[in-house]
């Protein structure tokens, strides 16, 4: 797809008119999101060049979260940041303005502002590569829940515009650090220990008992996050730069250590992505994309969902064993 847009409004209209063509294919849907965000970024840069001038140095604009992992739904909020080459006041002022324009443009085309402020308009997520390195080491040294959360978010980053190598170079800082400080992986693990209880001892599914989502499972917390978080941990341990959960599983399966165990979870995750597409098709708000109505599933589909949910818990326990063994060897 190659369409030239002259306003954020025209991008939004194109997005709204065409996005439902891709709602039954995760890859095509995420490729479409990428194109919409790149179009917005081009327009943002055009506005800035017209009013302020050309960028003073090379840079990259990256997306993270579900976008970084190419696992976005029909409705998605913003998660992005900027890395620029030159560590100067001039560059800092320029890219602060560009980051603000990026956030404004994405909001205008239908991507809500991130409630956690993981956006290029936030100074924390818009820095020179030198400052970014310092920031990552600060997060790795700090013993706080927030710092490890930010590291996880950064690790899911994927360059959308500009110098891809900047993101990969910063990820190498994380890999080098964790090889010397094995406790970092334990901190990552501690941060994702809570898994929403979803299947009872007798095989019953625990669903929402009231409100708008009565009879539904929170598929994000109960199913999706256990797989994403566990595989991310192994990917960090093995120094992988890939961002999508499936790509990470495939790379991990190249190692004999993981192959036999992870192949079943790859199948589970592929099926889980299909179920998420069913949810997306009926979603009207951002919250809607997280809830799967069990009553609308066949007997076979309910059984499959149970296996996926149980698998997420088993995968978490498997990874927990690996990390804890490595930390205390």
C-alpha cells in the first residue's frame, strides 16, 4: 500500500475505511497499523521541517508494547519513543518538538494517548543514544518495580522510522549487563509473577461474574500475558533482538535446550492469536479487545481455550525454573 496523505484527518479517514479488511489476519493488521503510523510520522516531520527546519542528526522512531511485538488489535493506543544520535541541546529541543508532533498526529488519526505516557512527547522516552544508555543502566541498577517495567517495555521496541541499529545497539547493553548480573533476570521474573487464575481444579473456566463482560474471560491477563512475559524472559536470557512473541519462540526453538518444550507453546500461541482476532471483530472500545465471550464458543473451542490457559501457566513455571536455576548456580 502506498498512499500520500496531506492531513491527519485524511489518514484517519483512510484508516477507518480500510482497517476492517485486515481484522482476520494478525500480520496484515499489524502491517496496516505500521503503514498508518509511518504516514502520520511523515506528516509530523513535514510540519516540523516547515516550521523549524531539518533534523539536526540521524535518529530512529520506535514503537513498543503490542505494536513493537506486532500483536496489535483493531483498537490500539500509543507506545513509542525517539533515539537521536547527537547529544546536544539543539538536538534535544528539536526532537522534543518532533516527539510532541508524533503524539499529536497519532492521536488525531485514532490512536489514543498512552495513559502511562510511554510516548515520544515524554522526555523519558525521547533521548540521545548516549542518554538512553545511561537511562537503561539506571533502570537495570535500580531495585524498583517501575524501572524493571520500563526495561520490559523498551525490550519490546521495534524501529519504525530511521536508524534501526540504534534500538539493537541499546538492547545489547541489556544483554551485556544481564550476563554479568544474573539477578536482573530474577527481577524480570518477580515483576511478572501474578497470573490471573482462569481454570479451576475441575476444569471449570473462571469468567467475569457481572458487568459488561459477564461470562467473558480477560484473555489479555489470563492467556496472552503469561505467554508474552515468559517468552520475553527467555529471549532476554538468550540475547535475542526479535520483538514478536512468535519470532522469539522460533529463534529459541533453534536451540536444542528449548526445542522440545517450546514447540507445543508455539502452537498454543498461534491459536491464541486466532481467538484474539475473534474478539477484535466485535470490539467497539479499547477495553473490549481484551474479553472473550465463552458462551459464544463451541464445545471444542472451550476445550482448546482451556488448554491454552493451562499451557500459559505451565510455560511460566517452566521459565521460572530455568531463571531461578541460573540465578543460583
